[in-house]
C-alpha cells in the first residue's frame, strides 16, 4: 500500500529526459496527426484561454515536471507565470529550457502547434521568447501540504492554476487526490480558474528506472473531485487509440477540466 512518503521516495529516481522521450515525441506528440493526444491537450487549453474569461496577475503551473506545453496558451493572459515542481531535477530541466541552454528539450513543435491553433500567424519563436520572459520563478511544490508552495506566495492568492498529470500521479488513493486538489485550491482566488489535464484509468507510469504508481481515475471520479467549491466550465476526455498506447504507462485516456472556484460556499 503506497503512502505519501513512499511515493516521494520513489520519485527520487524519476528521470526527466526519459519522461520527456516517453511522452512528448511521436507518437504521442505527432503533430502531423491532428488527432494526436498532445494536439488534443493543446487545443483544450487554447479553447479555454480563448474564452476571454481567464486572465489576471499571476498564473501558477502546479507540478510542471520538465514540461512547458501546458502553459503555452495560458501564459499570454497573465503578467507573471510561476512554474513549480516537487523535484530539483525537474526544476533544473525547466531552467535549462528557460535559459536556452544546450541539451534543453525542444518545445518548438508544440509551440508551433499552439501558434497554428491560435491562428494569429506569428512565428513560434516569438511565442517561445515571450514565455521565457514571462516566467518569473521556478519553485518547489508539494500538493500534499496544506500550503503547497510553503510561504513563497502567502498570503497572496493567484488568478489561475494549470496542472497536468499531477495529482493522480503522486497521490496514494482517491481521498488523497481530492485532498490535494483542496490544498491547491487554497492558492486560488475566489472566481479563479483551474485548467487541469489528467490521466484516465492509469495505475502506473515509467520515467527511466522509476516506476510510479498512479490513482486510477474514471471520468466520473475526476468530475466528482470538483463537486466541492467549483463550477465545472468545460470537461473533455480523450480515449487513447491503439496507435498511441505506449509501454511506459497503462493510461486508457486523458481528461481535461476547466473549473472555476466558487465566489463563496
Ligand atoms: C507525470 S509528471 C507531470 C509532469 C508534467 N506536468 C506533464 O504534464 O507531463 C508528475 C509530477 O509529479 C511531481 N510530484 C511528485 N510528488 C509530488 C508532490 N508530493 N507534490 C507535487 N508534485 C509532485 C513529480 O515531480 C512529477 O514532475
Ligand atoms: O498522452 N499524453 O500526451 C500523455 C502525456 C503524459 C503522460 C501521459 C499521457 C500518461 N501518463 C502520465 C503520467 O501519469 C504522463
């Protein structure tokens, strides 16, 4: 039976480079296929951001891992973007990309895909430059703490959160998943927005030699987690086709939730 401590211990062998290769190159990130799952994720995020209802001062990405695709639309709507992760190795990977250092992962294809979706006709390099300028901090996070960012922002609350493949990938069970959502909700202003991507019916995934357990969530379990304190604005799900099943996890699909924190309970 996993516990929060055992999961944290297991994450010590998480390999960012292996994780990126497993999930962010073809076939999962094959943009020649408009139905590829990463293209679908980017479209979900872009559509929510195109609503005109999301924006403000601070956007926090909870659990960036070594990836930035998840904020490629949302970052444009905020004055400051804060990236976070539990592991120093992931925070270092993010800084490598932010500083355009040798060996950094190439997010160009994902950025180009978002530019196509957004249809503003700008070169992807311009968006990449803007994102690098907009990120103010890369800081630690622990979603199982009542203050997931410690004192870094307190008592400031933020206008929006993005989070992708996080809560289910680091919680030992569904109650802990729901509690972790409650913890990050405390960072959010009333009326603030959450854009969350999650795995559906996944029990494990690999990141190099690390084998991480996940809470297997159905669509209904995912929706239900937002029953307290949120209005769901959009919910979408994607079933992974045979062509996109990989041997590095057993996810059956991906969910997207756009939820807005109620002004008051
Ligand atoms: C599947 S990765 C998600 C990475 C990225 N957001 C993405 O979309 O691919 C899960 C992440 O959970 C992080 N993590 C593990 N335990 C955590 C905890 N207690 N609190 C916050 N994040 C944690 C790991 O460092 C890892 O980056
Ligand atoms: O389909 N995808 O684009 C995709 C990207 C990342 C990840 C998954 C699927 C499923 N496993 C999670 C870890 O819990 C990581």
